C-alpha cells in the first residue's frame, strides 16, 4: 500500500509544476512594480478575503450535504466531508475531462457504502451536476448582454477578438455536449432504463465492442440499479439534493465575486458571476490535471477587460487558484494516507 500511496502522491507533482510554472510565467510577464503599488490591502480587502474563504466552505458544505442526503444518512457528516475533499483532490490531479467522479465510487465504498450502491449514488450526483449546467447556462445568457459575457468580438484588437471568439465557440460546443450527456443519463437511469439496457446488450454483441462486453454489461446493471433506487424518491428529496448542488456551484462562483469585491469593487458583480459559469464550462475539456496552467491563463485573459489591466487580473487568477485548487491539493494529500490504511 505504501507504493500505491507514493504513486498517488507523485501524481500531484505534474499539476503542481504546471500550475506554479504558468503562475510564475504570468506574474513575471504581466505584473510590474506599479501594479503591486496599486493594490491596497486594508480592512476592506481582508474582510472580502475572509468572505471568499467562507464561500470555499460553502462549496464543501453543499457537496457534503448532497453526499449525506443522497445516501439517506448512511454516511455521517464527517464521512461525507471526507468524501467531498477526496473527490476534489482527485479533480486536482486528473484531467478535467476525468474529474473527481471517477473515484467517487471508491471513496464512498471506503466510507461503508457497497460498490453497487456507490455506483448508483455517483451516477445520480453526476446527473445533478450536469442538470445544473443545463439550467444555469441559458439563464446566464438571458440575464447578461452577449457582448459583455463574451467580450466584443468585433473589437479592433484582432488578438482579443480571436480569444473571445474562441471562448464563445468552446463554451457552446461543450454546453451542447453537456445537454446530450444529461439527456442520455436521464433516459438511461430515469426514463427508459430497460431500453437503455437492451441497447447496451446489443452494442456488446458488435465485433468492435465484444472485448468490452463485461464492462458494458456491468454498466447496464448499474444503470438499472440506479433507476430502481431513484424510483419513488419524493419531491422533497429531489429538492434537497438539487439545492445542495446549486449551493456548491454558486459558492464556487461567489469565491471570484468576493475576490473582485476585495480588489476591484467597481466591477459588475453579475458579470463576474456570469463569466464564472463560462470559465467552468470551458475548463471541462481541459487536458491538464485540474486545469493547471490553462485555468490561470484563461482567467487572466477573460477577466482582464473588467479590471482595466492584465496585471491585476493575473494576481486575481493566482488567488482564485489558491482558493479553488491548491487548498484541495493540500487537503487531499493530508487525507490520502488514511484511505490507504483502510485498505
């Protein structure tokens, strides 16, 4: 087990090197002495940094509440918090397209939930997260003017226009993928699980998929079990778990709102919040562990026009990553030995 622990801890090196490396590069490139002198650190700044930390706690409260509720109280609040932190740690050391959900089954099982039920819980939480984006993104697009959300892509600065146009294209492509995946999950675990099972059974008979027949069969069984488990859940249960999902995601966004309130109080808080929705959607296809490197660069460039200078935007980007990423990298490294001792 010591070897596995060492191997897992070693995986934190790449995202750490990427994140710190890009952070140092951006800082040296964009931040000068004048930028540093323009920053005032007083009681107002400290207050909003504390608020940012409270929103970090709100994110963890929401996800822990969801784990606790969705498991019908079969895992304690302490175990739910530990599961949340370990999922966040997994997200920090794996590409964004993999995310913390990949090992949520393992973590739930380590907290006393059977593998089959842990799979059902994970599928349900995955569906809730995707459903949040399906609902939230169109609302954001309706509330915020298009030119403000994605910047004026008709700007005379061709580089800025290309960047904003690229962000817009990636956002809507990823959002379309989220909608399709949410529809598939809804169809497979809620609406027509039997039909989905038959489809997967036929898929397994095709020559190209035969070597995956066992995995496909397991997937079909898990979807059927999840559907059976979800049936009969009262509206109150759905309301609680979706409310917990909304709290967790809104808290992630509000961390940036608090940072802007601390350092750029004149910025539109609605626009800051709306752009966080875009950032998190775009980062879903990040190929780097935890979005390292890409996150800092995207944030600094995407928010630069709201601040009036790329230097302050870079500093906010680095602070944002401390609150939304490095905290969980440290927490995961601290909790990880305990999980291997349980093995």
